[in-house]
């Protein structure tokens, strides 16, 4: 044996451990080794391929489902957003289609086409308005500042009235006079909380106590009028329009607590005003209205006597007043007689007439109902040309007349609305509507 071959054999036996160790390569997966199944060399086994295919298909299905849900959510959100910008008729129409199974996508496309058409039609008007706003921006700011300081010559009160002794919140007679004028020209013209001439006369005398004026009533009037005024003095907090007249309102509430529920004409008027002057406190307003209703029930027993003598003189007086009212109404000139084509302000003459007649009849009926008056009067003497018989002393006679007058007033209001709609609602149109409504509700 040559030395070369011996050396080679010796080198192969004495090589490094890494050269002598056999490298093991795992070809089969764990599942195949566990089952002792021979795997294909050079590629993954069939089980592994199937497993990963299932995983991939599941992920694709989840992604498709997620995309579908996202698209459906976005579509529904866009539909609700578009629907919120539509008018009531369009919303109702769309809701009917949804209930009948309409496709949200088709409905959304319909809404978008309507919105686009509407935007196109008003686009030119909007541009013109923007130009006008930019052009007059400075003048508007100046006008806003000027409203806080009105022209003295254009703000003359109806009558000068004293602040004292009716309120201690302010000593400014001019401010009080202006606020009372606002109240009488606006709020009282529609709701008729008080009789203006009697109230002004009593307030101007400034001699409390008075049956027709009181500090409680005056502060209530000033509180309500302040909500329609922009004088700096009426702001409880500078710049906060909701705080206007709060000082008068709080003083009125304090004075009402001192009254301890006493029934009087001025207390009733003040309670009704305060119940309407809610100032964001609707529960307080409802509670004050409930108290006012109780005061209204108690007041007749305090103002009028319980015997029948008072009614025996009141009924003939009511008949006389009714006769004079009827003669006046029938004696109107031809150009003032009722016709539904009359100008709006002339309709007020007829509505005012029916308001007075309805109030007279309902008041006498309520008085007779609350008192036991003999059906037969003591004498048949005439009172101012009006003769009272037994029928006139029955409450049913007057309540029936009030209902008949309410129906006639309702017909006039129906004609007025057919001609003028609801855009022009004058004070006595409103008065006739409310008076007739309450009389008919009470008659039912």
C-alpha cells in the first residue's frame, strides 16, 4: 500500500465532527410524521396545501363580507344624510318606498338627483345673496349697533306713566312708559290681558292700593314687554337677549309670594301674564296657570253678592247693552256691512262686535249658573228699553246664545282665511278665534 493511500484513509477517519455528522432534513410535516405517511419530496404535502387553501378562502370571504357591510353602511348613512335635507313631503314619500321594499341604492340616487337639480336652480340666487351680504356687511353692523340706541323722536310712549310707587327696579319714568306702550301695542292687543284705558288711568293716578293696578301687575307687564325691547336698561346681563326683563320678572314673583294666593282682579291678570312669560321654565308657567284658573273660580264669589237682587239688576242691564250693540251693528253704513271681500282691517270691526257679544253672553250665563236666582223677576219694569222675562234669568239661555254667536264668528273667520290665509292675522281676528274656541269647547 502506498503512503498516499494510507494518508488519505487516515485523513477521512480523523476529520472534523461537522464533516463526519450526517445532516437531517425534515421533508414531511408534523401531521404526516404523526400519521407515518410518506410525503412527497421537493414540495409541501397535500394536507398542507389543502389547509392553506382553506385559510386563504376564509380570509377572502371575510374581506368580501367586510367590504359589503362597509358599502351598505356608507350607502345607508348617505341616504339618511340626504333625507335629512329634504322637505316633509319628500321624506314621507321616501319612507313609504322604504316600507314597500324599495332599494336603498335606488332611493339614494333619486335623492341625489333631486338635490342636484335644486342646487342648480338656486345657485344663481345664492350667488346674488352672497354678493348682497358682502356689499352691505358694514351697513348691517352699523344698523345692529343703532338698534340699541333708537331714535328718540320715533320712540314716543303712548302716555307718560310714573315708575313709583309701582316698581323699585327702575326710577326711569320714560323707560316704564315705553315698556307699557310696547305691552299694550303688541302683547295685550292679541291676548287682551287687561283693559288698557282702565289700567292706564289707575297707574297714572299712582295711588295704591287700586282695584285696577298693583305693583305685581306692573312688574309683570314690564317683564313681558322687556322681551320685545332693546333698551340697555332692560338687559339683566349685558348682551344676553334672554336676560331681558329678568329683574322685573323676579320682582313680580317675589310680590306674588307675598300675596299668599289672595284672589283679586290684578292678581289674576298678573298670573296670566307670568304664566305666558315662561323664560324657559315651562313647569313654572303651567303651575302659575293652574293657580290663575283657581283664582278665576274664586273671584266671582268675592266681587259679587250672593243674593238675587244683584242679578235682577244685572240681567236687564245686559239686555239693554245687547240691544244697543245690535242696533249699532245693524246701523253700519253699506260700505262697512259685512262682506267677505272687505279689506282685512274692516274684518276686525265685525270680529270685535262678535267678541263683545260672546263675552257678554258667556259672562252672564256663568254668573247665573253660579247663583241660585229665581226664574221670575220681581217686576217687569223695563231697564233702558230692554224687558227681562223669566227666560232671560236662565243660564241656558245665555250659554246657548254665546254658542250661536261663536258659530257665526267661526263662519266669518273661515271666510277671512279663505281670502287672506294666515299671513295677515290682526289682533281682533285672533281674539275672535280664541274666544269662539273656548266658548264652543265649554259648550261641548
